């Protein structure tokens, strides 16, 4: 059976990270499995953890009155779920729900915040990784907002 | 340059505003076979002519299949055609997907919206070669589930190859991926030495898809895309579809990214 440190090494989020940092982070991590339909996080709850998705699909949702849950985005193998643990007030912004059985590595945000405060190099490394993820998600959201698959507005026939 | 007369053998509605015509030559004469990625000029009498990609099985000499979205006057006229109605056809034209380069390679197909239509003949070709399902990866993005093309075929393809779909907007009951199709690529495992990628969709989607592939070290020579511009004559004479030093109708619509990357990102070209 692989150690948590080995699983962290394999996950794309930690690709290229120094081994000593992986060992430090592994001290704050455990394996966790969510069954299909189970909530990983609920909007406004305390965000004390975040999750590396090893396999499975997670939907990021919000609920609308008279409509129910609206799925904003899905995450899958190799993705990371949650960054609310990084910033005050440390509360989840959206719901996160397991669409399938989801194997994760659950990381304790409070434990990591303490280690990052003690070792700012670790904090910087981790923050760079989260900044990259946030940038990718922002770009993807902008693409979603563009409605790129909609009809061209110039009303002229072109090749499809 | 003179259109042949065809008639509509069958018409299907994909979703409101997008339909598929199965057309056959008048008197049921055999038609010219085509290469995946080529297109025909469809002439709606009294309205005009539009370039539309082939979306049926290549080497089929019984019918041509075209999936069309109504945008302007000509496509609106094509939409009004019903079974038995006639239209003019010139083609097939253009340079298609380089199917000969797929042998022994892992294939990544990235389609957005209506961009699945020009890729479908390529998928048919690959399926006819009895390739291993794990060798063919299709990433298909659409606005929402009701606006996905060929929904029945997508279910079949999911059994025969590796298919991942994503929608920008989840409708009630949708249990698949939500997000830009390029998000699926960020975590995809791609062997840059042994992969060839084919992309078709809105240009902005293709730019982001290429960025993801380049990040995974896929060489520019292994990336192919199908471009769209205002094609009129389809033979490289009128100049309407000039793009940099190329004519899309004659030198494309399929290009290797290595050939066009110098001007692909220039908005003024």
C-alpha cells in the first residue's frame, strides 16, 4: 500500500515539490472516500479541509430557490477541491458533492496554515500552486461566460 | 464549377436551429467519395451557396451528410428544405484530416459545439480500423446537453472509445462534466511522443485547446485544426477566404498548427 507521501508525489498538484515539503504536508493528510451523492462541503460551513481528487467526479454547486442545485463546474481525477481554507473567514463558498464514488486525499487546512506560517518558503510554494489553479479556473470560467458555442452575431453564413 | 443537382433523402433535427441533411444525387447516381475534413458547397436555389463540412461516413457513395446551423439567409433556405426537395452541390473540396498519420498513434480529438460535425467522418474512419478503444480519446464540449450533436451516437462511441463530454451550462438531470472543454485537457495524460491531436470548434476554444496541448509538450507538428472563414468559390480563385498566405478553401480547411502558428494568433489576419 502506498504511503500518503507517495500519493501526494503522484498527484499533479504537487508535481515537482521538494520531498521535505511533501513529508511535511503528508503529516496533515489522510485518505478519504466519499460515496456517490455525499456532500464534501456545504456552503457557509467552516472550510477546515481541502481535497486532492485521486479519482471520481465532484460537482461544485449552488442552490437557487424554486430551481434546486445548479452545477457550476465539475472536478475530476487530478483536480483539487477547495481553497476557502486559505483565506478568512475560512468558509466554503459553494457546495461540493460527490457525483460518483470519489477517492481523495483530505488535507487539514488548519494544520497546513500553521506549517506555512512557520516556513514561509513552503507557504510561497503552496500559494504559487493555488494561484495557478485559480488562474486556470478563472480562464475556464471566462470561456464558459463567452457562450462560444452560441450563434454568431453577424448573422452571416459561414462554414460550420 | 457547375453544381450537381441533389435531393434531400432524409432530414433530421439535431436541436432547434441545427439540422442534418442526408442528400443524394438526382437519379441516384453514385457520388464521389471524400476525405474526412473536406466540405461541399451547398446551393439553396434563389438564396445562395454556403460551404458545409462533410459529416457522414467517408467513402460512402450513397449519400452525403451535412449538419447545418441556421445563421444567415442561405442556411435558413436550406433549413426549409424537406425530403424530396432539390439543392445544388459542388464538391468535395479542400484538404482533410491527415488520416494516414494516425497509424500507430494515440489520437486526441477535441470538438466544440458544431465542430463535432467535421470530425465525425474521421471518427467513423478510425472506428472502421478496429483501433483499441484506449487509443482514441474524444473531448467534446457543448453549451448544454440539449445542444449536443448526435446524442445517440455519443452513447455508442462511449462504448467503443474514450469519450469525455462537458457542458458550459448544466441543465436539470445532467450528471456529466460542467466547464469549458479545455478543462478536461488539463488533467488528461498525453504522451507527446506518440499522440496526434485533431481540433475543431470555435476559434477561441481551439486557441485554448492548443495552449493546453503545448503545455503537455505536444509538438506543433502533431496538432491539426479545421478553420472556418467566408469561402465563396471553394477553388482558391476569388480570394474571400485568404488567411495569411493561404486560402482556406484550397489549402485547408484542415491545417497543421506548425504551418499556421505564425498568424493563427493574429486577430488582424
